[in-house]
């Protein structure tokens, strides 16, 4: 009982057991995590050993300009699973959405967690940070920018959860009225992991946390700071409808024969070729389905500026602007300019004709 | 933040707008300049009809002429292969059809991606062989100037980058797709001011040659 009292001292396995997760279930999770993160199978026991010894890491969760969809995705993902319990195991010392009623006490908890775990705690951020006017988004009277800078100063690492935190997301969409920026545009001196998606897949964040608990470091990242294991391949590469793309079989409306036969959704605006995420393999709702499987194209929500990347129902190859109207305007301009150029040429021709002097044999004789 | 997605958005947005404007304005200026210059009126009594001869020449100048074929079969066959391959890839790849549909509202059935892939590969190899021949054949080399090599390059790059994009040979995909669209935009900008204009003038030229000969009652 003394152990239970000291929350910080309890290991992961102890708290999992208390929640009714068997050792077998735990080892299954370790194997699944190793395979999800593209680690060799013999790493599973190493993950298990490390997690068995791991102490609860302190996590401070900051929510800025966001819709709470990321928190919904992660906390209400599905009924208890090992992923959920891992999530419960971390010492979530501050999460203002979940403890909104706590007021001053919540801010005190954040400050206490920062002081107690100096240099060791993880900061999770969802939502973008407005740089326009600090008043656009404040928590307890503190601007988002100030809170992020203060909190990150003593952190071991920062996890930017969701496309808003990772790339600016919806608040950053044109014309970006609040001057929203991503976490990585502000935090330059700490490792930042971008777990993008709108919302991100719950397994991805538990995978990142498991990696941190096991190896004490962050997983390998791609050029956009996302974990390679989950964001290394595109939706298109892993899509089960890919053979239809290669064969040239496409659904052209959401209710035609192609749609019923499960053909490729490219013509309906699927952004799968340019979106890097694990949806096609990890799926959603306990592996039930994912957008493309349910018959709707990928929106590319894990990519920067996906809100500005043209209409969701326009094929990827179509330019963003109203090209038909532009082509008409430009053609009008071309005809006008061409007519002017033609007229100039004709007047030159006429002038040349006027100035033309016939040359006689005598003239030639004179010149030679 | 400058990411491959930013690059893709630029080439699909302002980049495409600029290229389209230069392409359309350039072509219209050049065509109108040629057509408005006109010809001196021909007061001689016509010895034959223009229509039939013009149409016939449109066809005969499109088919290989026997003497030319015998002298340089490689140039003739290679020229046909890459032109046809280029147009199959351009007009029958479904993402391209979607683009054409978005611009002019016309669409037609596409061909399977893996068939287009094979056609594009043949086109690429043929274009490389054509360049090699241009560089090694003494007469072709003498006749070639910077504009010829520029025309070859801006024609070759869209097929090369399209092939790379289809096979996703450069990661991440927004980068290679952006490069493909950019290469097409370069082609569009260069097009009106080089010999690539033949794509618009060849019909007029062949018609004119035939019609003129028909009017005079001679073989074109």
C-alpha cells in the first residue's frame, strides 16, 4: 500500500497489473509496439524490460488554439487498452482542458511539476500559437507564447500533437488572422516531435511515449519532424485500393459502380499520394476502418497547409486557382496584344512599301 | 516555413498562373502576328481547287516521305515513337485528364497507369537515343544550335519527372510532384518562343503549302 501512495515511484507494469492487464497482454503490446515502430522483433523483450523499470514520466499538456479533437482522439479513443493505460500511467500533471475547473490550482500544479522534474518532463502541445495579438488565446491570463516558452524551458522534449501544433493547422490557414505558428517555429533548442494528423492516431503518440520510456530518446524523425515509423510511408503506398489506381479503375462519384466496387478515389479528390500517415495500417476505432475504407478520399490532414491545398474534392493534379476564368482573361489579353503587334507589323509593312524606291539598271551601274 | 508542400502549393498556384499566362499570350501573339501579316492578293486565274490539295498535303506531309525514310530511318521512326508516346502520356493519364477537364471541361476515358508507365519509359529511351544521334551524327550536329538542345531539354524533363513521380522515386511525394509540374511550367513558358511553336503552326504551314500548289495546279 505504501507503494501505491507514492504514485511517482510505481512502475508501469505495476500500474498495468492493478488495472487488470496481464503480463501476456503487456508483452503483446511490447511486440506490437516494436513492429509498429519498425524495430527488429528481438527488441520486444528490451522494450518490455525497459518499460517494466520505467518510472512515470511527468507530462505537461498545453492546449492552445485547438478544437480539443486531439484530446478527444487520445482520451476517448476506445475502451481500455494497453495504449490507454500507458497513457493513464504517465503522470499527466497538467491538462487545462481536463482540469478546467481547477483554476489557480491547475496553474500551481503545472509550476510544481516543472520545478520537481526540471529537465526531465515531457511537454505535449496541441493547438497552434498566435503571434498576432497575445489576447487571441490566453490561459489563466497568460498568453500561449509566454506559457509555451516558460514550460518548455525545463523540458526534456516536446511532442506537438495534431496538425495545428505540428504545422499551424486550421488557424494557420489563409489568411491566418491570428498569425498562428507551429510549436517548432518557436521551440528551437529542444527536441520536438511532430505527431501530425487532424486528429492524430492514438497509437502514434503512445508509440512515441513508449520509445521515450524504453530508450530515453526520441524515435527517428522525417524531414518534417514526424516519427519515421508512422510517417515514413504515404497513404497511397499502403492503400489497399492502390491496385485499382495502377489499373486505371476509379470511382467518379460517391455512388457509382466504381464506388460500390471499392475502386480508387483519386478522381474524387483523395490526397493519399501526398499524405504520410499510418491510417492505412493502424486504422481507427480499434482497427475497425479508416477514411478510404469507408469510401471517402484522404484529406491529407497530416501534411502542412492541408487546408489550403485546393478543394478536398478536387483531384490532386488540379491547380488551386480558377484556371478556366484565368485562361479566358489571359486569352483576351493575348488576342489584344497580338492584334496590337499585328497592327504594328502591318504599319511597318505599309511604311516600307511607301518608302520603297524602284531600282533601275542605271542605279546599279552607278553603285558599282 | 518552407516545406515540399509549400513548393507544391506554389507550383500549383502562382507558378501555374504565370506559366499559363505566358503560354497563352505568347502563342496568341505569335499566331496573330503571322496571320495578320497576310499575303499579297493573287490576281491570277486559279488552275485548281485549294481545298482538296490543302487537305491532301496535310495528310501527305504527316506520313513519312519514302526518300527521307530510306536516308535516315532512325530519325523518322524515333520521331514518330516519341511524339506518339508523349501524346499518349499527356492525354490518357487520368490525373492529366482531370486537369484538362478542370480547365476546359472536356474529358475522355483514360488508360491504366501501368500502360502509360510503359509508354513513358519507351518515350524517355527514344528521346535519349535521339539526343545521342543528334550529338554524334556529323550533319545533325552541325545543324543543331542552342535552341534545339533547349527544346529537347524542356520536352524531356516533364516526361522524366512524371516517370519519377509515378514511381515515387524522390521522397517526399509533394517534392517530386512539384518538380513535375514545374518542369511542365518551364515547357509552357519556353514553348511560344522556340521551334516548339510547330505544334500550332504545322497545320497552317502544311495547309498553305498544299492549297497554294492546288491553286496553281501543281503537285505539292
